[in-house]
């Protein structure tokens, strides 16, 4: 199935779509910045959540 037709994707696919690591996806899930759906033992991320995150500006951390 083409990616455009999927409603939910794995953490790995989400990381690839956002050009970040799977670990960073996990941190974003833990922080509540990326919502998930659980189906059995699988953690899946709605495509709409990925698109919403990609459109939003992320605050930069200040060193210090």
C-alpha cells in the first residue's frame, strides 16, 4: 500500500518521514508532542500527527 493511503505508520517509518532518529521519535512520544495509537503490542503513529508536527515550528533549546 502506498504511504499516502496509510492511516497509521510505525515509529521507524515516522522517523524516516521526519528525517529524524527513532530515538527522537520515542522522545517526542514520551513528551506528548507526537500522539500514538496502540494495537496489541504495536505503537503506531497517525499520518495526520506526523504532518501536523512537520508543519509546526519547534522551539529551540537554549544552551546553558
